[in-house]
C-alpha cells in the first residue's frame, strides 16, 4: 500500500503549486502565502476559519480545493500518495444574496478560463 502524504508537507505544497500552474496559468505567481496555508489545511481535512480583508483571496480558499480534487481524480497517477475525493464539492454560505451572486459570477468566469 502506498504512503499517504499531507498537503501541508513539502511534497503536498509542491503538488499544489504544480496543479495551480497547470490549471490556472494566469495566476503567474501562484497562490498567496495566506491562501496556500489555508488551502493545504482544507485539503488535509482540517476545519478552517479564515478572516481576511477584501482582496486577500478568500474565494480561492474554497475554489482551489475542489479544483485540486478534480485534477487528481482526472489523473490519479499525478501523485499516488494523495487521495482525491470522487465527487468534490464546495459549500459556501454567504450573508447576502448579492455576495452569493458575485461569487457565482466570478466562479463561472474562473471555470471558463481554466477549462
């Protein structure tokens, strides 16, 4: 049986960076430090509460884990030490309908550009 890695490990961070470079090439600098820390914790199954200012990339924190699981599901040999969810989903709770509309609009744009 192969070893299972943690996303917060150096191997996990390297794989995350490779997936971001492949799937979101317009993010030339990759994830911001805060985003990377949050995303790897989420991918490791930890509960996360992240409070950040507007523009800090909170949306990426719930979009990228789904994207990563989709990529690993499409190509399980990408890194056998990491397990992908069969049907990854993200649930987002927002305080206003306007914010929810904005999140959906930007997610659709994001999906258009990465596919």
